[in-house]
């Protein structure tokens, strides 16, 4: 009985993927990598940041808050040499640019550092001829209130100011990603903002961005479409058949509703939160020796979406990084290169890494 159920599920996934195939004449979607510019090293920033330690591990003793380690070492996201190497790797793989995780231009905790690193990253992306877009967090509102620094109204105004700042300074940039001549704006939520608050903020954005939110929040007023994400589920282990069916169903449903969406590719999932005592684990998705990334990438590329987001370049705390690492090497970048730059030599990636070491 279970065998028939599995075969039926696989058939449905295959049919969903086949139905998703775009016309042969359709241009391939833009491929953008989600980047976290929040890592701090003692050599550059004078201390090891939370994303390398989670207040539990000691990088000076070789321990990082991750199950994998970057081949670039525990770097600083503000290090120009690191940024240049990362952009060279992305360019060699054949992607079109990056979606940058950003909280706003100022605030407390690491917000100012992330903003500073984002500015450096954008400059290097443009130098490399790559595009950029933002994924803006609205959850700083929660943090402002939790710290007792701002009232609800003040916190909401602070979040609104961040969206307004991006609208004025970055969404007008020629290198910024646009859809139907409108700048792409991802919102990781809206989780803090209530519908009326987000609608008011959205109405004041002069560049009229194409807004995408997490699927379960994407029907809110002021949101144009959904972006898929790594499908972890309440601490459970998610199988390939389950996540394939979930994403194929999401893509088919959004197409049927004639709503724009952003598809996603990911290598797997294994977070470090429980080991660090930083919260419970969100679950796991097996990497399957690279098959998870290859299959999710192909499903996303054939989904009919104008954009494929790779989640992520470097979220080591959640184990979703495709950046070259000790465990996976350049495997995931080679998957991208094979599909976007047929015939390109993967040795290009290794040469970039060797040049960085020198």
C-alpha cells in the first residue's frame, strides 16, 4: 500500500513539473542567490560575530556554529577580498545576481554592520556586472519593542523608514532587478507588520515595487506574489517526495491563480540552533549528495517563474549554503554552471579559490 502511495506521489510531482515547463521560446528565468552579509571575524571587525558563534562556539579554537565550514574560512562579510572572491565565484557559475538580506540602514544590534556590508556588496556586484535586489526583514519591529526601546507606533515607523530608505536609495539603481519595469522587493514576512501597517508603508513607496512575501502571507493587501522558501516543517525531517510535491503544488497553484511567484532552489537543511542552545531545530532536509540541490534547481527553472532564488549563498547556521565548503566543495556551484554555462570548465571555480588563498 505504501509503495503505491509513493508511486502515486512521484507521478503527481512529475506531472506537476511537466505542466510547469515554459514554452521553448521563453527566456530562462533570472537566477539570483540569497546572500547574508552578517558575518564578523576578529581579524576584520575585532570580534567574532554571533553568526559564527551563536554565543556557544569559539572560532579561536576552531569551533564554528555550523555543521560545515566555508573554504574561505570563517570570514568577515565586510572584507573586500572576501566579497570580491564571492562575486567572482557567482559570476563564474553563471548566475545573474544576488538578493541581499537586509534589516534597514540603522538601529541596534548588528543592523548598522549589515547595512555597511550590504553597501560594499552592492558596489562589488555592480563592478562584476551582476544585478541585485533586497529581501527586507520587518521583524526588527519586534526586536525594538522587545528591548523596550520603542512603542509599537515608534517601532512601526522605524520599519517604515527602512523601506522608505531602500525605496529612495537602492530601488532606483540601474543594476536593481526589475520585473515589468518595477523593482523587485522581497519581504521575509510580513511577520511583524499588521495588514493595515504594511498597506500604509506600501502605499508610500514611490518606486511601486513588485512585492513578494512568504507563501502563507502573500495574500495580504499590498503584496503582489509569493516567493518559495526552504520547506522545513516544525522540526521534522522532510523527504524529497514531500518537498517536491509541496513546491510543484505551490508553483502550479500560483500559475492557476495567475499570480506572479519566485521559485526556489536549495541544497538541503540542517541547522545548528539546538546544538548552540539558541532555540529548537526547524528540522532537516537531506542533501542526498547533491541531488536535493540539482532537483530543486531543475524544478524551479522549469516552474514558469521569471526568477529563481537560490536559498542560500551562506546561511551556515541553517546549513543552506551553496558557497564552496569543506564538506561539499564546489559541487553546488558546478550544478549551476553546468546548466547556465554549458561547456564551462569547473576548474574556473577552483582557480578563483586558489587565487584568494594567495
